[in-house]
């Protein structure tokens, strides 16, 4: 009876472990590229972590009512979880850290973002002209670099650029 209970317990733990594994970065990107091809869009990939306040700010800015339609119209947006704390390592998407390393962004901080065409060719990333990660752009200068990259990878109108600036630039108190 004890052996049977132990086996059931092990099976249960195995099932929980199996279901908590995150989808691989490759699968997530494959789905995004497939969708982008169908919708004739580019892919906006954001690398983030549960502990990252700037990541949450970037997501919130992109979801702002005035800005969200621009991103939805021009990009398939997807997120990859990286650089989690030990307690939350299970949230990471396997292979996402390898992509950051491939593009020399593994030590740049997060959020880090990239824009790809539907075929997986990198069009832009969050490195500024100095090679620093813009992350979540918050100054007028950072947002200007961000919108320059968006303009090169989308149909960014002046009206949309102003909305993005309004949503992203931190207000002085």
C-alpha cells in the first residue's frame, strides 16, 4: 500500500513538473513568424522577467489605449522570459537566453527587444547608437531612437509617433 501511494505521488509530481515547463523560444518565435507571414506584419519580440519593473512599464506603455492599435496593426508582438530569479527559473522560455547571447544582448539588461521581419531576419533591436540598451525608452531622446526604429520597421505616422512619445516619455513630477 505504501509503495502504491509513493508511486502515485511520484506520478503526480511528474505530471506537475511536466505541465509547468514553458514553451521553447524557438516554438514561440516559429508561431509568431507564421502569424506575421499570414498577416503581413513584422515581429516585435520583448525579453522580460517577472521581477523587472521596467519590463512591466514597457508592456504597460505598449498596451496604452492610444498606442496599442499601432502595435497591433504593424507587429505580431511576443514575449520571451529570461533572467528569472532562482525561485522562478521555471518561468523562463528554454532557448531565449541563447538568442540574447547570439545577438550579444545577454549582458545588456532587460527589457530588451528586437524587431524581425516575417522570415526571421533581424531588422532592429533595442541597442541605441552608442551600443547601449534602450530597454523601456523613457526620455525624449530614448523615445526618439525607439520611434526611429519603429518607423524603419512599420508604417509609423507622425500622429502615431506623437502618441508613442506621449505614452513612453516619463512625466516630470
